[in-house]
C-alpha cells in the first residue's frame, strides 16, 4: 500500500500538467426537446415556428419530416451529415394530431451565469462527467481556462461584461479550437459567429496559461455583480454560515485557509486532497473547491498596506438540519492534521479553518511571515507617528492644549454650589496678611512699642482702645 510520502512525487508530476476546462451547457439543437415550447421534438404532422425577429443558429443532427416551417429573418441551420428537412403529405400516423410548436428564444442566456457551465480537469473528464466544483466566480471561465462548446452543438450566449473584452485561453467550437486571437476574430465576424456570440463585450482568446505553480487568480472579480445576479441563494440550517471568497452565497461547511511558500503546488495539492480524503467512502459526498484568493493586510485593522495570497479550500457536504456542515468540519480537521504532519514537504507554512458550527482550528505552524511583517510594520508606523508629533511640537507646528492652572483651580473652588463666592465671615486683622492690616499710625510702629514697660513689679502696656491700666503679675 502506498504511503502518504510515496504519493507526493506522483501527485506533483500529475498535478503540474493539469488545466481547467469549462464547458457551456445549454444548446440550440433541433433534437433537444427542452428547446421547444411543447417539451417534445416536432414530428411529421407538426407546424414549426421560429420567432420572426429571433437570431439563432440551430444544429440539426438527423433528417426530419414536418407539416410546415416558419423561419426567422436572421438564422442559420447547421446540418450534420445526412440531416435535412422535408414536408410530409397528410398526417403522420406516428405523430398523432398535428400541433404548432415554437422554438424558444435564447437571448437571455448569459456568459456570467455560473449555472450554465461545468468544469473538469480534461476534455475526457467532461465527457465522463467527472466535474470539478468551484466557487461562483470561478465556475465561469477564468482568464487562463480553456472554453469548450460541444462539437455536435449550436448555442447562443450573451458575453456582455463590465469590460470591453472577455478574455480566456482558448475556445473550442464546432470541432475547431481557437488559440490565436487573429483566427478567432475572423470567426467572430462571420455570420455564424455573430449568431453564436452576442452582447456588448467581445470574446478574446489571447490569455496565456497559468505559469505560477502556486496558482493564479481567476480574474472574474470585476464581474462579481453580474455573476451573483444570476445566483439564487438557498435557506441554510447551520449555526454560523460562512461566505467563501468568490462565492455569492453563505454556505454550511468549512473553509480551510492555507499560507504557502514558493514550493507549494496548487494542482498537486488539489489531487492530494482528492486521493487521500475525498476518495474515502465517508467523504464521497463532500464538494471541494481549492483556489488562490487575495488577502488584504490592514494597519490597525483599518488602513490597507499590503496584499498577499492564501489558498482557500471550501468544503461543503450534503447534510441538512442539525448535521449540516458536520462532515465538512471533520474533513477540515483531517486536513489540518495532514498539514501538521506533512506541511513542510508540501510547501505549506501554516493553516487554519473555520466551520459553520462556530468551531475553528489553531494555526499549525504559528504566525506566517506576512502576519509577523504586519505587526512589525504596525509598530514602526506607530513609533514614526509619535516621533513626528514630538518634532512638530518642538518646532511650534503643533500646540498642546493648556491645562487649567492651580491658581485657577483654587479660584474656581472659591465658588459655592449656588454659583456665588464662598462666605468666609469677617476679616480678622490679627490673622490676615500684614498687607491687609490697616495703616494706623503708631499702632505697629515705634511709638506703640514705647507703650510697653518692664518693671520689677510686672508688665505695663498701653491699650489704645481702653485707658491705660496697670496689671501686676
């Protein structure tokens, strides 16, 4: 049995060559019963009506006999080998009573509708139904994706976006693969190209494949509003729903956030998770989306100063009610344990997870380099700010607010609770300051001292208020 360590070289070689193919689902084929208002393909007794002002290309795979057909002003049939139309005489016994059936209009089908695409790691996987799960923004073709329209198929898609062009790596349509924009531009100006693609933006096929083995951003964030306008969110049963980056709705499950080094390989890691965990019977119902997402670092949690990238692994399970998200949380814990054991070999610095139950995992490798750098920059910015304030104060550019003086405080304290001055009673000249004493000649001067006499019999002094009195000690 192969061990985890034995799988690493194989997964790295296998994942490095992987690409992502996005295939358009709807078609305008004649033989597709859902394209007719009666829900069935017209037969020999039926009258067929195409909207008069509709513009559509219709792929016809076989020969058909009809009672009659009304064609649009602008349209085109793409006939496979042996396909065609003929008008029948009388009623077709195998068709029943003839009816008038109308072909549906397709101008409302949008390129930026996530529900109209399916993704796989190869064209063979598209044919086998081995689809990949992505968040809403990445369900629509990313800049580095290969776009596939089925060979025996016609379609009509509105490529209107927020930019003048919608860029992808390549487009395959009607057994032709366009990787050069010059060739594709010629096709787009043809009558058939104008029937297949329409809208305010033009489709361009000059984007290179992703050369960064740690992953590339999808590039659809500029059309997020258009994408989410086509998404209807469902009711959730979990305690604390999560909103993954690039997703339009809250989800029940778990999100694993990974900080990585330059040796990390996103494709091989996606395959690793698929082989080690999602292949297990207990996790087969889990949907997993792994992608590189931007992360904005903010000074003091407010001012953005740096943008880095994390790997986001979204895990969703099919359980509902009280069990909603429980299985996804269990897988998230297994992934964190795997990172703790093998992270250094996988190019993973640290990882954490958040679950819709409210649980979260601790960082398995401590702070990442970006977090440490953010803290250091925050401290340096604070010190610089204080130094600028001090320099500006010394130069007189900044004035500090004046504090009330002690004397003013004392003076304020002389005011009673009614707002008036405190009543201290009457002045006592014996205990007040000398400056407050009245200037009475002879009271404190030399003449007053002459009124006090020391004798053998006692002390004699003159009291200016009363007559001279003799007190014998």
